[in-house]
C-alpha cells in the first residue's frame, strides 16, 4: 500500500493508496483510501472544505487517477469528515456513492434535514441538562458545520453485500455503534474500519444517534463481529496509523468501556441526583463546542447499560436526573 503516512511501517504492493486529508475541525487529518484499477474507488472522502478537495485532487493526480476518473465512493458512515466531499466528487466524476441504509437518509438528504437534525441535538442537550445558552451555541455551531457537506445521490448498502471491485471484492460488514449505519469493508486481507476502530483513542458511541437505544451494546457486539473475521492482516482506520494487532486493539477498547461503566457508576456515589451533563463534567472535566455533545452522548450510552443492569435509575420526581441504586 502506497502511503502518505509517517514512516515506520512496511508498504504493501496491493493497489491501495492512503491519503491524509486536512481536517481542521474533527480529530485531525482523515485517511482517505484509493483502491486502484479499472474502476477506481475511494473509501471515504474527507471533509467538504476547499483545502481538503485540493489536497485530495493533488494526491489522486500523483497516483495517476484524476478525480474525474473515479467510479465509486464507499462511505464508512454519515459524519461530515467522512462524506463531506462526496457531492463534489459525484458532480465531477459521476461516481456511484454507497452508504449503509441506516445512514442513507442523512447523506442523501443532508441539506434538507440539517434543521431537523439540529433540533434533535437541541432536544437531546436540553434533556441532558446542558445550560440553555450553551445548547443554543451548539445548535448554531451545528448549522455552521452543516456548510461542510452537501446532499449526494447514493446507493444503500446492506450487511453481507459483496461488491466486485478490480480483481477482488469489497465485503460490507455492518458495525453499528459510532453511528447506526457505520460499516467496515473487507478487501482481501485489508479491513477498512472507518471510525469503528481507531488506533489511539476510542470512537464516540452514539452521540449523533442519541435517539437510538442500546448503542453501546451494539458497538460492543460489532467489535465481536470484527474480531471473528477471517483473513484480516491489516486494519486501515479513518484516522491515524494502520492497526497491526486487531484482536489486541479490540481487547483494549472493550476494557476501556468496562472502565468507563465503572467510572460512570462511581460518579453517582455521593447519592445526589445528577444530570447527564453533570456526570459528563465529572468524568471529562470542562467541555467545549462539539465536545459537549460527544461527552453527553458517551455518558448517555453508558448510563443506558447501567440502567439495563439495574445499577442506576432515574431519580423520583426529577426527570433527567439519575441516581445509583442502593
């Protein structure tokens, strides 16, 4: 694999290239992967900024695949830093865009739904106990961020699909958790993991699908599904370096969530009813901008597991406040 990544890993000659695309807003650079051949395809696109588009176009040209030659774009999920350039690519190349059916509507009707999605975030943050001024500031920020992507025609993907690509095929593995429609793609010995599996930190679970119950349980089940795959030698994430030890990384993430469940429970040890926002501040310290949403989403996902286990309950007469069961 030809890499625009830091040195230290042996390149593979398998017709796959990795480009690091600038992302000034979320988690640093994005990895965008080119699968070369007669039907060149991208895995994810990067965020919808002029700088990201220029960098992607330059990287493609260096590999001998001008943007207008692209034929397919496979999205790992609906977040802006992964699908933001899909419309520009489709407009310039006519490439077919593919996204899992559970994330399909928010990609194909992104612009039409931005106010609806913002209202969902506003309602969730209010229920979490986030102060009104901060909630409205985040709503405005979400509207601003929504300029970084455009609706794009797409074809829905489903679990277990196998799509012919070059001399091999791309297998679709539905891995809900980070979003409801998150997928990984297996391509020979390679696994493109998007944000489902990252090398240096654990992906946020469910903050943008806060109205879907059980996202943490779904995420942990998705990790088991990935761990059971045959033939994967290298995992290629949406951010950061390739993952060489898939099972080891999964074990670390599972242990992290077990520890986070313990910390969430212990945050209620003083017996005082607490909102999701208050618990998030206890766990993470001060939160700013979109990290308020991420922090509250993370706490909510863990609280739902603790409630299902009978360890936490809603405080009597105090909607949105939680206490530890005796």
